[in-house]
C-alpha cells in the first residue's frame, strides 16, 4: 500500500501481541524498519531478532525487501511508534517483554 493510503491500519487499532506480516523497508545498526500495512512503519530492534546468537547487525538476518513475520510489542499512536519482535512467544513470556 502507498504510504499515504487511507487503507493502512491506524495504530490505535493495533494491540500488543498481534501477529503481522510485513516487508523489510530499511536496515540500521540498531534494527530494521518493517512495513506491516499500518500508518507508520514498525521498528524491529536488534534485541528482538534472535536469542540463539548475538545479533551484531540486522543485515546478518534480514535484507530490504524480505518478508518478515512479526508480533507487536508496543504501540504508541500519539507518537506514531510501533515496536515489533521476531522472538518466540515463550521467550517473550519468560522475559516479560510484552508487559
């Protein structure tokens, strides 16, 4: 969807824990920005990519254009921020990430 499309989901309509499919838009040293069809792209922080090994840079796991299955950790509609995770649910529960 185009960035300014009125068909994009509003952040106020998204709940933490929601699973979303998206596309990697860009990478930075601290994470990946992912278009999940919402009014703002989500940030997948490097700490939310893997617990199996240290993630030095997201490019070791993702590339622009890649499809990504993520879950919403936090959402702030007023600041247009969406925090995402790729970690398994049991890890999130264990570490109280979703609380």
